């Protein structure tokens, strides 16, 4: 993955199966990561 220093990434579905993987990959590339999700039953 390209260097993402100084960038901000928003990951939706952060508590799903792929959310943590994307968060780790983006953070590892230098991005500041914001993970969001909905609580079960609120949709």
C-alpha cells in the first residue's frame, strides 16, 4: 500500500469482518484512521 502519512481514512463497518483488517493496513501505511459502525439493532 502507498504511504499515507498525513492522510485521514474513514473506515465504515469497523466492527465487521474486514473492518479491523482495513484499519490495521491503513494505520500501518501511516494514515490516521477513524473507524465507525452501528450498534446491532439500531438499523
